[in-house]
C-alpha cells in the first residue's frame, strides 16, 4: 500500500502519486526548444556524426502508438508518500486516458479518467469522485501536472528543436546535446539513436530535474524504454515507471469509472 505522510484537501495517498504519473511533469514540453544548429554534413562513424545527422536519427512518436493499452509498475518516493502500485492504462493519444490503479494483493484503489477538458478521480476506498477541469487538478497537486500526453512523456520520443544552436559533445560511448545557456542537456545513445537522459538546470545552474529512459526493448514491434525514472531534487521526489506490457491498436476500450449509487461527488472549486 502507499504510505502517506501528509495528504491534504481530502486526497488519499493513492491518488496523489498516480496523478504525478499521468502528468509526468510537462516542464520538458516548454524546454525542448533551444537554438539553431549548424549545417555541417555528416561524415564518418561515432564520434564523427554531424549534428544534423544525429537529429535526423531521433525517431518521431510512432502513429502506431496513438491508441494503446499498457501495464506499468509505478514506484514513488517523496516527503509526502512512499510506495508502489500497478497502473493499467488505456490511452487514445491526446484525447482520452483511463487508468485503473491496483495496490499489492490486487486491490483496486482508484480509477482515473482524463479527457481534453475534464478530469475525474474515483477514490474507491473513500467512495468519492473528484471532478473538474484538468488544470484544476494541476492547481491542487503542487509539483505534478495532469495531462493527456502521458505516453509521450513515458516513451521518450523527444525531438530537439532544429531552430536552436545545440552544442554537440561526446565521450567514448554517448553524444551530448547542450543548449548554449546549459539549461538543458540530452544524452543520446548512438547505437539505438534514442535519448537516454534529459537534464534541466535553473538560472543559477542547479539541476532541478532529470529524466532517464532505460533498458530499451521491443514491445509489440516498437523499440521502447522499459523503465523511465524522473527525479526532481527540489521536491525530493523520485518516480520510477517500469513498463510490463504495451499493446498497440487494441480492441474496444472501456472508459468506465464504475461509480456506485452511494458514491459521493466532490467538485473542485471554479
């Protein structure tokens, strides 16, 4: 079970870490723009690939993953909570996300439904549904952002902005793309041509967020990281998502909160 050290505003321990997961910190979305790269032609093998060649190799998000079902084991550690759970997720990318949250011993503690303009979290233990706009969920959960791009964030199909001047470096095995102000750095594996790490720094040069995409393997015909780790040092928070399975273009979805007749509804303040 998830152990909660402090959970305010009526939110039970299970609901807070799950919303952390389905948001998975959208701060990277606004930071993935940096400056214009030079137009050096590609020549030779690693470590002599050009910037243009490297960016060309990073794959875009596959259309085959626009509609997926996935199962993941989620572990979270923060001053407010500590524990792990299983998430069974059905996603129509950027349209609808539905998740069932199971604790150890198979106990289903929550169901979550997110659409383009609404969000619902059904605490099955307290028998309460919290409902409101997605942005309201963000406001009551500091440090986490709820959104429809969970799969985008978890699968790591980032493509650095070509309109910005990246600084390219390498060591014996990896390439590193760094913005001129050093606020963002990508670590790229030239064997897989996938981003392995993203590091973000604040204006003072302090690392405030890191994300790792690890243990890449083929799932239903697509190369995906089987583990994603997010660390936010300022919040003393670490989140790990281990993908157990991914099914692309599955059968019918069932976006049903399964609310009972005696369930209480709590509307978030406008």
